[in-house]
């Protein structure tokens, strides 16, 4: 009898431990964004405390939890009069307190080769429940693609 109870308890423990895993080999509650590849001409949050979706498998199904401090209202790119690529995004603060967001842009040529002219981290102050613009321009006129990384100010 005790052995049967032990086997049932051990099986239940292993089942529940297996239910805590998530997608692509991550265990526990990890942001979905960590398992996706970054495409060119996109803006990504590398600080997953700013905006993320956690999916955790439980014995009752999947548990989805969203953390949203900031969102991107709109973004775009254009060429300047001198042929440089300019990228911008409007950041909306969804919290009741001021935030400092840092952004960095990486630029690529027509062959999607890095141009090695990535910008330095630049800080943008976003008021509580307000918006701010992050804008960056490439250093040369060969840039055709970009990747912007955003993180919370340190």
C-alpha cells in the first residue's frame, strides 16, 4: 500500500515538473520573445521586463501572462536628403511613473551585411502614460535595412 502511494506521488511529481516547461527547450516561465529570431527592419525589446508574454504549461493547460510597461505606437523609416537611412519609433509608456528607455540602431546594406555603423545607446525619457520618439540616422548612404534594440535605462 505504501509502495503504491509512493509510486503515485512520484508519478504526479514528475508530471507536474514536466508541465512547467515552455517552448523551444526553455523551462519555467520565460518570455516568448527570447525564442524568436530578430528580423530586419524591426524594433525589438531586449529588456524583457519592458514588454513580454510568458507562457507556462500547467496541468490545467497553458497560463499566459503579459507584462507591458511600454508599447510601440508606430514606427517608420525614410531616406534623408543626403541618402542616409533614418529610422524612428513612437514609444508609449503604459505605467503610472516616468521611464527611461535606451535605444540602439544597427544598420545593414542591400546584401543584409552589417555596416558596422551601429549607434551608441541613447536615452529617451518617457513621461508616465505619455509618449516619446526615438530616432536614429545611419552614418553612411549604403544603409537599406535596420534593427533597433530597446531596453530600460540603467
